[in-house]
């Protein structure tokens, strides 16, 4: 199992790259400078989304595990 720190870092990097590509493409329709700015803003937003997704996913997984443990307990 991967550590939460490694998973969070990989998620941030993946989403930052996707955000930078999308922001750069949208800004590229306007001008070269807008492409650079759009890429930077897109990377920042993507990193924030990547951070949030991992923390939300880990919480959801913990709740599921607790629910399965409760369901597996024998009833009195």
C-alpha cells in the first residue's frame, strides 16, 4: 500500500499537469502571454483539485472500511 503522502504528491502532479495543459490551450487562443498565464493558473488550480481529491478519497475509503467491519460483526 502506498503512503498517503506519496499518493497525494502523485495526484497533485497529475492534476497540475492536466490543468496546465488545459489552461495553456485556452490561453493560447488569445496570445502567447495569455497561454503562459493560463498554464500557470491551470497548474495551480489542478494542484488544488489533486490535493482535495486524495483527501476526500481517503476519507471515503475509511468510512467504507468501517462500514464493512460493522457489517461483518456477528449479531448477538
